[in-house]
C-alpha cells in the first residue's frame, strides 16, 4: 500500500469527480492521502475532505505564494485551525522566490509563524521551497524547526540541501518530477536519501509522473513515483511502499490508521 503524502483534493480539477479519484486510489493500492491547505479561505473545504474520508488527513496553513491584501494569517489563527483531530501537519509553508518579486519580508514572517505553530502543536511541518533553499534552511534553524521536524515536499534541490534538511530532523518527499527524463540530478538524490527518511507524493493535480506527464495528476499516480524510485535504487516497489508508509505514520503521529 502506498500513501500520497501531499495532494490538493480541494482544487477544482480533483474535486470535480471525487469518486473517480478514490477509485483509482483503490485500483492502484494507494491506501491513504494527506490533502494540503493553501489558503485561509479554502481551509474549511480541505478539512471537509479529510472529515469525509477515514483514509485521509489534512494540514493547516497558507502557501508562500498566496498573496493577500486583506488579511494575513496570525499565529493564533493557525493554532485554532490546527486544533482538530484530522489536522496532522502545519503547512504548506516555506519560501518561494521563483514567482514573486522582492521584497518578500511578509513571506519570511509567514514562514516563521508556521514554524512556531508547528512547535506549539507538535504537528510537523510541510515545507515548500523554490529558488530559496539557503533562506529556507536559515529560517528553519533560527526558529528551531528541528524540534518538531517535518517534510521537504516535492523535493527538487541538491544532495547537499537534502543532507542539511535531514540533519534538521526532516524527511525528503519525492514527487512525479523524479520520473522526468531531465531530472538526472534529482534521481541521484533519490538514490542517496536514506530509505527510512523518504516520503512519496503527487502534489496533484499538478506534476503528473511519467507515463502521464502533462495530464491531470491524482493521488492514485503516486504508485508510479514509488515504482520509479524502486527502479533507481534497485529494490522492490514493495520495499519502497513499506518504508514510505512506515515513515508517514512515524512522522505524522496524529494520523491514526
Ligand atoms: Zn508546494
Ligand atoms: Zn502543494
């Protein structure tokens, strides 16, 4: 059985036909999914998905790319959102310097507040980083993120960055990107990361793995991520499934089977 540790089931592409999404999960042996919060407004819909399905949980957080002109999330709001049995993680949070122009002080401050919420609740962090690895690690260190741990989701950074995150008590999660022919360096990282610190995800509805690249992604496709990693490491897909499932429940301690 596989677990999709990061998807967005509230996004319209995946919300449109929930039954088909669940059916493909069953067909492909994907037993559980963690659906990830990205905005304050949509959090109730994310939580509703987790509440409606025994095999799903959710996170609480505001994505670093979410620009708000009206209301920035506060620590107290995050703590209130996280105070629910189906919320097992804080995020997705982090830094993304790819899409938005500087100054991004608001983004760094938002990241700090999420780390504080994770430490206070004991619920681990789901961290997104793009073109911002050095600052991401710096803020994680400054805010004591190692105390609560978490996952570097949809990992696309170097082995060196992976090792720095591992040293801070974080897991590394690989998405469909690791199946892309151009991702040779990332494939090497997927060979090196210790099996007991690895997670798998789809980040659906985006980034469908080969052989579905360019199509709509969904949690059932996490099986293809696992198959690719197994081939890269020369181990069985069952071994990847068993390790990443155990890692998921080890990390997200509030998730009950
Ligand atoms: Zn992300
Ligand atoms: Zn995401």
